[in-house]
C-alpha cells in the first residue's frame, strides 16, 4: 500500500512562501515609510494651522501678536487661557494632549518642539514664524516645516 499526503507542507514549500513574503515586505517597506512621513507632515501642518488661526483671533482682540523668540509654552497659556484681561475672549486654541509635551510646549508629529518667533525679520510675507524641524528632526535643514 502506498501512503498518500496527509495535508502537510514540505520544507521547500514553506521556505518558498517565506521567501515570497519577505520579498513583498522589502518592496512595501519604503512605500509605507513614505506614507508615514507624509502623514506626519500633514499632522504637523494642521497643528500649525490651528496655532495660526488662534493667533489671528488673539491679534484681533489685543491688536498685536504675543511676543516670543522660541518657545511656545507662554503662547499656549495665552491662547488657551484664561488670561486676566477684559479683552481676552478665548480660549482661542484647543490642542490634543499628544500635541503638547511635558513642559507645556507644542510639539510636532515627531515629538520635537515647534518654535514661534514674533517679531521676526526673516520673512516679510508673514507676521510671525512657526517652525518644525521636520522628518530629519534637525532645524535649519531643507525639510523644515514652516508657516510661510
């Protein structure tokens, strides 16, 4: 009598399947990485747009933007409030918990701080500058994300 197959896979079939899955994963990994980076850029730009809108409302109530040369902790306090002023009609800004670090600074999608500068002389087409270090997490490189 001849024994038939019992429905199990041979070692060669398993190795072939593993090789195919590995090749597919290697081909898809760069595309998935690019999609993740793009999603992080979009999230960071959305956070910056929310700050820009809040600053616009603040400026219309107070007549000027908050002065700062780097950090956003004081900015968040002024925009979220409450602030002891009759002109304050906020809160102007509502951020998610994951958009603020433990020190109260606004962070980008990579966990790095977003900087705010006003007044600024670097760019004439915007009154204030918001800047994220972007995907490479280093400031003053070509992948920085700004509001200009």
